[in-house]
């Protein structure tokens, strides 16, 4: 079926570029993207996370170390250097 849709220019350029990288036509790329989104919705996945969020929260185990380092930094900033005491 043929249809006409409006796509913001930056999104269109990204889609066209990604399709070319994959060796696909824009038509096939858009059809694959729609199919993937519809499949995710059918599985109950309401939003597809961007790839950059895959690693989000993986450094949680370093929370105590980060807090310790911040404490050291805070202590150092509280010290008034002798040349600044005038």
C-alpha cells in the first residue's frame, strides 16, 4: 500500500542514512522499524529505550566509592590556604 507521511527533516536524514548503512531501501527500513515497534507493543513493551540507556545504572556498585571521593573533595575545599588568609 502506498501512503504519504510527514517526517521531520532530521529524522528523515537519519533514517535514510541508517538504511543506506544497512544496504536497505528507505521503504524497507521504515517497514522493519514499524514491524519492530508493533511487535514490542504486542509484547507489552510500551516504550523502546534508546541504546544509550542500556548502560544506565550499571555503575551503581560504585556509589559508595563516589561518595567517599566527593567527601575528600569537600574536605579539601573547606581548607583555607595560608596565602588566602589575609
